[in-house]
C-alpha cells in the first residue's frame, strides 16, 4: 500500500478567513482553492502550493496550535524568512536540533505554529 499526505488542517476563529488569506496566500504565496459547495457554509478556506495543501477550518472556542504544526519545504528558505519577518510574522531559526536541516518556525496570523524547512 502506498500513502501520501493529502492535506493538513489548521484552525481559525469564526470570521478569520481574511487573516488566513493574508498569511497563506499573500505572505507564503499559496493559491486559494475553492472549497466544495457543501463545505462552504462551514467557513474557512483552503490553500495549495505544489503538493502542499492546507485547509483552514473555523473552530468554535479557537485556541492556536502552539506545538502541533505543518512543516512546509521551500526552495528559498532565507528569502521566505526575510519576507515573513518584513511582513511582521515571527521567524525563529532552529538549525541545531536536527543535524543537517535548516529550518525556522513562524506563526500564521492566528498564532498557529508553522515550520518552514
């Protein structure tokens, strides 16, 4: 049996779609994907870049994920770090924990942890 990751879902509060778009579409450069008609009434938004797909879902009593996180692999790690920092998103480098892996952590506009490798 073969397996691949289809998508990762993170949460946002009700009405948080524009904040999600600012991070995932504008800051990261992902493309917003139209949700299926039957799911649109639930709110949230979906984004895709290459094989990476992130679904942002509305969650009642939202609390940002501070530990659990998606990790996105990019071609220009330094360039993206500069871009995110310039837009006011946090950039915390961690190049020591995993030998041979350069990475940083950031947070989307709702405070969800995102790893970039």
